[in-house]
């Protein structure tokens, strides 16, 4: 079987390889992907550093053409790349194709954004002096991405980094190297100069640590667990390095008595269970007022009974497998914790067998949960959702905000008053009204508050805040 190699200084470099296993069919090896070393990482950083002076001063049209070519190829290959994503991560094929389309849209956006780079020219407070305010690229950017969005998250970090003139060392999650390799291959063939984009696949403890230890990495953008995010922050402070963290969430969806029941159920089911609940924006806390509580639970349970859990590639599948055995154990451990804490298991929680061996888990719904239970406070990152009964809107809002996280928050209501108040007072970076908490357009800022995020927002024009440094220049007329 072919080994998909790392890209360092424009060359595909061989090394030891690890198997990429299909979680829908553990008998299938998706491919063999390089397992990079600390030395590989150091070489990649050196290559990125050497390429930075020329790339940072490259013409905007050159960057535009490369980003546009990448976006066009990803879109043209959306079915092929979507199938690859579904096979390596377990997301259903329609979801995987949708994520691939989003990656294309991100590259298209930044292909346009590079042509809109601008600064300001303003008069000084002193006569006969001009002031220019511009943005310079940071330098070498370390990119570390998670396994749950294996093509979209790499796209929304790589595209702006290149757009603004930075060079890159990219480490994808060990579980999902295939989509990342495909993106790098597409950009390499689109004409990126040698060393501008370097791919080093491998273990976080090896590749990621080498990136953190290097004084030549000017910025690190990380999406992953809260614990690893703290280590990224601590290591970056030592080098006075700019860093951007997107970490966990324990996102609430409030359902008020006046909500449209069908709208509320659809939003909750999508938020909590689609993509197997493996989204940092998933609603794992459903905070429901007394008047609608029983009807909502009954309707949501009925909805869950209709959802098909099966092979991600199979037509008609609504929910694919959990990504791997380790995550499956985490999910089932939390189900047992919920039972012991006194929550009522209202639906699901069983391991499932299908035609192909995989990590299949029934969507799991707990009721009679409290906001102090571990299942309501800790991120599970699986299809496990708790319903918390509250008296009224005021208690619902207080409960929604009572969390160490602050990524996304939602409300189902027909009251303009409550919707407006919730948008203003929800302690989250993103707020949804009568919509799933998961799902943000490619051109708007993404990020949270409290323990969910640190640093400038990702995506859209706000990405410039991380990938550039502001410079103020004076000229005597």
C-alpha cells in the first residue's frame, strides 16, 4: 500500500507510517500516512522560515491564483473528497460532502480577500507628517487541527495564513490525515513555492511539541482539547509567541414554553446528535421550561427513534459511528456516570452492531438532569445529551450561562422580547435563535468566550487579527 508522505521544503519525504482506519468498517485501512519525527518538524520549520521573506512580499495576484485554484479543485472533487472524509472520520456522506464544499468556499473567500488587502493613510497630529497603518504577516505559523472537521478546519486556518503572506507548518490530527494530505497536495500542485506550506503528520507529543519548542514559530493556531490548549498557551508565552486557541464547549439550547415544538425538536436533534455529537458547537445541554418540557421530551424521543445509525457511506444513514474506540469508551463512561448521578436514561445509550464492524452508539438522551452533574458540565464530545428542567426564562438564561465554556448558545422561542434579550445576555461567542447551535457560515467570525476560546476570532475578515501584525509608519512630507 502507498505511503502518503510529509511535505517538507517542497519535497515529499518518506518516514514510518501509521494506518488510517475507517470507523464505519474497522477492517478497512483508508491508507498509510507518514508518522513524522521531531527532526522532520525542525526541518519543516526551517523551510518555512527560509521561504517567508519571498512569500511575504509576493504579489497579491499570485496568492489569489493559488487560493482560487485550490478552491476550484476542492469543489470539483467534492464527492471524492467527501467520501474520503466519511471513510476516515465517520461523518455521514452528505455531511462530509457539505464540509468539503465549505472548505472550497473558504479558499474562494480568501482568494478574494487577498485582493482586498488595504491599510489606512491618515494625517499626523503634527503638520507636514503623514501616517500609514498597514498589516504585516507574522512569519512562520504552526497549525494544529482536530479530528472532527478534517477538511474545513484546516481550510479555515491555512487559507488566511497564506492570504496574508505567512508560511506554514501544519500538523493534522493523527486520526484523520487523509483530508489534510489531500488539501496540501492540491495547494502544492496549485503552485505554492517550496517551503511555504509544510505538512508534518504524526503524534502531537512529537510533532506538536517540536513546534511548541521552536523559537522560529511566530504564531500557533490550535483547535482541540482544553488541556492541550493550556499547554500551547504556556509554551507560547515562553517564546513571546502569538497564539490562538479554540477549545471545548458545553453548549446550551434553551426551549421556552412559547417555542414552536417542531422547530425546537429539529434544532435540538441536529445540534446534539448529528455528526455523532462530535462538534464543539453541539448542544449537549437542553434547558427546557416546565410548560413545554414533557411535550418536548416526548417529541424529541420520537425523533430519535427515527434516526438511523449505520455506516457513514450507506444511503439513509443519519448518524455515523463514533470516531474511534477511545472516544467510544469516553462516551459510554459518561453514560454510566449520568446514571450514577441520578439522571434518567430516557433513550439510547446502547452499543450497536451493523453489517460492518464499527464504533456504533445509539444517540443517548438523559432527562431529570441538573446543571451540576458531570454530564452537564464536562464536554463529552459524543451523541450524549442532557435535558434540564427549569421554571422560566430567567432561570433558563442563568442555567445556560452557568458553565466554564462559552462557545455557542441557542434559544427556541416565538417571543421577540426573549430572543432579543437572550442574544444580548447569552455568555457565548455565537448565539442562534430557532436554529441549531452548530453551523456557522464561512465568511463570519467563529469563536467563543471563557474556557472555549482565546485570541482573535477565526474566519472572515476577522482572521486578519491573528495572521497579521499592525504597523504604523510616519513620513515627513
